C-alpha cells in the first residue's frame, strides 16, 4: 500500500498523487506498486525491496542520487506469543523526497506525528532522517516501559502459582528483550555513517540531533540489557518457587493421607470378623469412632508441633 504525504508546518498532510507529495509511505508494497515507484522516481528496485524482508539487517547504501538507510524498529505483535518484536524499516533519501518502506504497518509515523517536535522538510534530508531515528529510539523506550510493567504483573501473578503459563509469559518477554537488544546494537553502527550520508561536516543542529539519537539509543540498549538480566534472574527464582510450591502441596497431601489412614486402620481392625473385648457392648460403634478420632487428633497435634501444616 502506498500513501502520499507532504509536510505543512512540520505536520503531515495526505495528498492524492505522487507529483504533489514529498513523502511516500510504502507498507508491504506489491510488485505493481514497486514498479510504479521505480518508473516514476527512478529509485533502484533493490532499495524498495530491502525492507520487505522484515529480518533485513541495518545497513547503508548509496547509488547515484539515492541513499538507503535500513533500521530495525520495534513492533507490536498482537497475533504472536511474543507481544513485541522488531522489523526492518527502510528510509530512502531521494532528491526532494523521502520514501519509507516497511513489511508491516509500523507505529513510527504515528509516534512522529503525536510528538510536539516538528518534522523537518525532505529538502533537509539529514535532519528528517535523524528526527525519525530519534523517534525510533523513543519508541524502543516506550516499548521497554510496557515490558517492565508486564513483567511486574507477571511477577505478582506468579507468587503462589503452580501453573506454567506465567513462567512462559515471562520467557516470551525475555525473548522480546533479546530482539530489542540485538536490534539496538545493530542500529548503533549506523550513526557513525551519518557524515557519509551528508557528504560533508554536520551543522550544529544536525550534530545536536545526532547526539540526542545516540543518547536515547544508548539508554534504550542499557535498559534492555538490565531488564533482560532481571527477567533471567526472576525466571530462575520463580522456577524454584513453583517447584517449592508443588513440594509444599505434596507434603500437605501426604500429611492428610496419614491423618485419614489412622481412623481407617482402627475401623478396619475392629471391623474384622473376630471376637473383640468390647464386641458385645452396645457402645462398640461409638468406642471405635472415639478411638479413631483420638488417634487422628493426636496425629494432627503432632504435625502441628512439627510445623508441617
């Protein structure tokens, strides 16, 4: 799907055709749409197909007047067991235009539009590229914050639990953090190539923006590492907790079995077809019940003193 936009005072305005647009958003473009962009803008077809593979690694390429910048961006995965993941997001700088390509609809543009920061014009491609990169880093921070809240919910749910679902949920969050950490480290290698994109020394505004991108990305990477280590430690601890809970339940069931076994033993013994000392007594039944209850009570008191219950 192709969406055509232009910037009006730093905000995106949607237009109907390619001639009026400054920004093209391509989400899972078809072969026909790719051919249309190649024919209209002369973009190398390899640039347009690069990010259709969601596992594409971050890279930078230049071919003529066109520059390709591939980043890994965070992505919500509602249909997957892992709630968050990453996918490739290509930014193509063309003369007077910017084209973004992604295999799925990314929340990056929504993040950029909801921000109070005005988007630079595509006539300032480096500033626009760095602004989008800054929003990518902030998206990572936002998703990491969501992962932290979810891990806290799982931590509260897992106390006293013997079910595997909470532990599996925590494992999936840990896998999300592995994807985030790997993608953030891969993205960081791209910031040193910004001067090559510009082909000149950076202006003060561009350098400040690049520094902000590096700081935000570094913070996101450090948080992902910290949360990943915490989750790994929590999983080991909670696996032991679940095992301990199961052992406690088994001990309780064994204790109850012993308590119930004593009355069963008494009634079975006194119920045999043999002559008993009080077999002719009218109170034989109640004597049997009393002996059973006394033995059960003694067993319960003994277990309580042993703090087994």
